[in-house]
């Protein structure tokens, strides 16, 4: 196996088995209720989608990578996960109607998006009035390189919060929290309207 393929296989494996703490942290931070409808943008193998579905009425994972979606479906079937669905799409183009979600989140995904402003506009379109957006990234130290750089610094979190405010979201707050052995940044915000 080439180095590139080995790296991808290890990355996918770590996403499939190692994202439980971050998924639980974002579900707690979102204060999900049984009425919520969650859309996870860049869902990968879908750990956070299954976590959401155990708290709320429906959870949809969206990802441009068909191999990720196949794995998400396979794991969900093996675990008999309920209320989950999967769609091919990208942050800039999610094949769901306007106002179809009460919560949109993106875990370790937004740093991959080529056009983040289009992703925020799409999140606003998907959210019903009062809906919440949560953007989660691994906290990385300034100057990190390679795999360790896949995330954001505390300064990057402040810039992300400013970006979301600029994109029209309100009540923007950034917090650093523990997820297992890692520290993650959760930037939370909302669109106006009844919650
Ligand atoms: C590091 S993985 C994180 C997966 C999952 N959210 C998790 O935490 O386990 C990043 C995911 O973002 C997806 N992705 C890449 N570009 C994207 C885009 N433009 N829009 C949405 N998702 C994207 C990738 O296919 C991949 O599944």
C-alpha cells in the first residue's frame, strides 16, 4: 500500500472509532431536544450523526466523499442506528430544503471547505428561525505542522467567531472544551427568530 493510501486508511479508521468524545461534546453543547432536526456537514463516517439521532427526531449526514457515506451507512446499519439519513453534498450545496434543520454542525470539517462564506450562507439557508450552528475544530498549538495542524488555534477560533458574526449569525460564542484526551474549540451561534 502506498504511503498516501495508508495515511487515508488510518485517518478514516480514527474518524470511525475515535470521534465519540467530540460527538458527545457537540451534542451536549447544542443542548439537543427531541424536537431537533440536525444536519452534519462533512459527516465523514457519521459518529456525530448517530450521536445526534439518539437525542433528537432526525439527523442527516452530508459529505462530498462517497466512500465516507458508504462507511457511514455500513456502520449505522451494523449498529441499527435509527432516524439517520445520508446525502451526497458539500458545505456550499446541501440538497435539503430551506429551514429544514434546527441545528447545523460541522466537526473537523470547515477547515477543508474551499469557500467558507458559501458554507455559512448555506447553513443559514438550512436553519429554521432560531436555529443554531456549531463549528467544532480540534485545538492546535500555534505553529503546528502536518497532521497536528488540522484544527485551529485559539486565535483562529476568535477569527472564526468574527467570520460567523460577519456572515450574519448572532449570539456567537467560542469555547474550548475537553473531548476525551483532546481539547476542542466549539464556536456556537444562531440565526434570529423563535428558538
Ligand atoms: C476530518 S473529516 C471529519 C469527519 C467527521 N465530521 C468527524 O468528525 O469524524 C472531514 C470531512 O469533511 C469532508 N469534506 C471535505 N470537503 C468538504 C466540503 N467542501 N463540504 C463538506 N464536507 C467536506 C470530508 O469528506 C470528510 O469526511
